[in-house]
C-alpha cells in the first residue's frame, strides 16, 4: 500500500507529545508493511537536504521529503477561512511540493496528520482525474479539535479581544476538522473519549482509537527515601496556549502549600525564555529547565510526577514517561480516565487542582506509598504501550476502509 503522510514538521527530535505521537505512528506503520513517504516542513528555515531515507523494520523504509520552514504570518489568518495554525502551515513551498508528489505517483492513501494539516484536502481532491482516482484519506487526530479549542476559549482568563479571537479561531478549527472528517475514509482518535465524540457525529465512518506507545524499556523497580529530594516534576511542552494556562494555574495554586511544606517544583519542557521568567520570578521553590537535551536525571531526582491539565484534550504523554520511569503520578482524574489506570492504586487522584496540590503535600513523604504506586503501575500497565501493535492495527483498519469492509470494533492495541 503506497501512502503519502502529511505532517506539520520533521518530528525528529521528538521532544513534544505531538511529535512523539506522529513519529511513533509513522515508524510503526512503515514497519507493519506500508510503503511510506512523509512530507513536512524542516525544523527551521535553513537550507536542508530535500530527501532522506530511513530503515523501518524488515525490508521496509520511510522516504522523508522536506521543505524549508517558511511559515505564513499568523495575523493574516484573520482574513482567511483557515484557523491560525493551518494558515501558517499552508506555506507556498509545502503546497508546491505537495502538488508535485500528488502528480508524480499513484497513492493508495494520503494521511493527514493533525487537523492543522486539513488545508491539504483541497489539493488532494484537486489532484484526481479520470485516470487518477482520489486516494483514500486517513485523518490522524491528536485531539477532537471542535471540542478542545472551544473549551480552551471558554477557560481563557484574559480580556477582549484575545478571548474573542480564540472563539473565532475555535469555530474555524471546528469547521475545518468537520470538512476533513466528512471526506475521510478512516479517522483515528488518540483516546477512546475522542473516538466516542467522532462516532457521535460520524456513526457510519471507520473509526479506531490509537493511543500512543512508548519507545523504550521500563526502569528497574525503585525505592524512595529521604535521599530523594522532595521534588514534584511537571513535564510539558509550553508553546501552546492551553499548556501555558494549565501550568500557570497549577503554580498559582501550589505556591502557598509548596512553600509551607518545603516542596520543590521542577518544570521541564519546551518554552520561551519570557514565559520561563514569568513563572519562576519571585518563587524560590519553583525551577524551570527549558529544552534540556536529556531527561533521565529529572525522573531520578523527583518523588512525584504531576498531571494537572484543565484545558486541552488528547492523551497525556507525560503519563507514559512517569510510568516507564517508575515515578509515582498525581493527576486530575479526568486526565487519566482513558488509560484504565485505577485511581488510588496506580496514581494519586484528585477532582481539581486545589485537591491535587493538597494530595501531593499529604503523600510527598510517605515513602512506602510512593514505592507501591510507582512499581504497581509500571508492572501492571507498561506492557500495554508498545508501538508495534499500533502500526499493525492501523494498517488493518486502513485496508478495511479502502476495500469497503464494514466498520468493526478494532482490537485497541493500547487497551490490550
């Protein structure tokens, strides 16, 4: 099966959740037997090699095609029907290269990775002719954008006009995603909750859930004691507004409790310097490591990993980092509801950020409890998150959709 995969940027290095997910699916689908060509922006605007080949499993390879990263100005999206992210990505170099690829080969599938790449739908449909039928289309969803973007706009605490702009952009995102879903032959969701939402709108579509996997082995069993500093680890990528909102809210709620109890907060992830300074200024208990090349030491020097995201949907990939590094988790219950983890057994749960902060403070020095949480969760669930099964499940679903086999309930690899 000859497939053209369209994604936003080169996902290497995979240093954010969305890039980890894209790269994992690309490699696992190629390893399962798909002939895969990937088209994307390079990481920056510098002159880059236009092509690269990567081995993927036995006798399979991925052909990478790049264009220089010359994105369109975000503010001009106000005059477009496209939401801001999609408008920026629809650059002239990428559009031109896409047209060439669509004409150069007969594609069985075009894979639209993320709703922000849904602008490519017009080019895909325009490339068809009497002698070149339209390829089947797979939409790889990272969130149910119609629901997620509207929730972010509602939760935004700023003033007009930013709030109005977010609502306007959310409406455009929902319309763009709906148009792609209407035309797609197959939709993959990142969580069972998202699949349920898509199924509500598209009951006759081929749908499946593909939760992320983890590339690596689980850490050996660990034991906590006073030699491990009383540190809470907060992983994330803070380039998206929703992620910044979540972090700022957690820090504000945690401030009086963590200062009183002598708890250190270690934040790690992709972030701009101005945002980092706004978070740590005047907070001696709060530390920020922006864009570190290696994360292992942060897991070893923490007692609890936190997940506290009130805004933004999708899968919380930091949960797998905590799980495989045997770091006890403290999370809002809704953040882990799709993972089939048991609250109070596999992680410390709370209904809101205020309760979560108090729960962390109450357990930060309970070493036997931390040992049990970390080791039980890893032993019970790490086997469920291999990438190989996801590629095989996705290829099976693509074949079914392409050849008109009735939609079925696929064996969800992530829930095995």
